[in-house]
C-alpha cells in the first residue's frame, strides 16, 4: 500500500475515533452546535474555550470582555451563553432549544444566561430558576416583558431588580423568585425587604401590577411558613410555592380572579 493511501486511511480512522472518544467521555460537540440561525454564531471549539475561561476567577467578566470586542448581535450572544451552559451541564440541549425559541430577544434574557455560566453555584441556581419560570410562563400564553428589570425602590441602598415581569389579560405580574433548599430559611429581614420592593414597584407602576413572591420549595416548618404568609398578606403580595410550571398555573388562576 502506498504512503498516500496509508495517510488517507490514518486520517479516516482519526475522524471516526474522535466522536467515539467524545461519546466515551460523556460529551459530543453536537450538543453545543449552534442554536441561533445567525451566520455569526461561534464554532463549537470556541464555545468550549469560553466555557473554560468562565470557570476562572472573574471568568464571566473575561468572557464578556472578549465577546465585547466581536460586536456580536444579541441573539448570537444569547446563543453563546446558552451553549456554554449546555457544555457545563447546567442545562440540557432540549431545554436550551425550547428556552431559546421562547425567550430570545426578551430584555434581560442574555444577562440572566451570562449569570448562570459563572462559577457561583448560588447564582446559577437562582438565575436558572428565573429562566425556567419565564420559559414556563411563555409556554402558557404569558408575554415575558422583561427578566431582571432594574429598579430603584427608594428603600435599599443600591438599585435592585424585578426578577420577572409577565403580562396576560391586560395585567402585569411582578415576580420575585427564590429557589432555596427545603431546609433553608429566608432571612425574615431580607424577605420583608423584597416584599417592600414589590410594593414600591406596584405603587410606582400602577394598579395593573400584581406583586407575586414565589418560592420553589415550600418550607416544612409550619410556624415559619405562617410568618411568611403573614408578612406577604400584610402587604398585599401574592405568595406562591412550587416548581416553575406549578407557579405559572397558580399565576394563571390569579389572572382570572383578580
């Protein structure tokens, strides 16, 4: 056999072996192929490089700085961050595709995606929870107006935000969303402060606003749960418990009765 044929055979074997090796180690580059149809999407190897960079100290800032130099459109930036999240196994490919189709170009979507790919587990859980709620809302006929709307409530020392702003039936739902472990208790001072922010937002925006505080895992402690309900009821804030889809089903009920 000639050297040329041996070289061709060798290259073919490598081409076959690489996908098999990736599958053996639990990763296929197909999982992080482009979701956006924009021609400016980044290649898979660049997604992997940026993902590793994001794991460094102040990694998301470094990633943001590099992407800023490329002057990419918003949908491509969204595509970058959601594919990084897939590579980091923080979100599945199927979920990412559905989320991208529903939330792409929603104000705040890109910033929330950027926050879930950092090296803070607490930040990842919280912002991913917000995205799942927004995604469930969109799938159930709500318009997602914004994710993480910046807001100065006049109460806190620094600007705060409204986690999710939803619209349905001419009503706006300002949602503060928390996702803690079952055994974790929210500081009552922090809880009251977040409730007061929702009230301040309603007072500023008008009666079409329905303030909602959601907690993914309902606490077991009945006395603590009673205190949460008391503080929320005192301020006219709807308190909801459950997984994202369960939360949206309850908000749909609020839309029909309020």
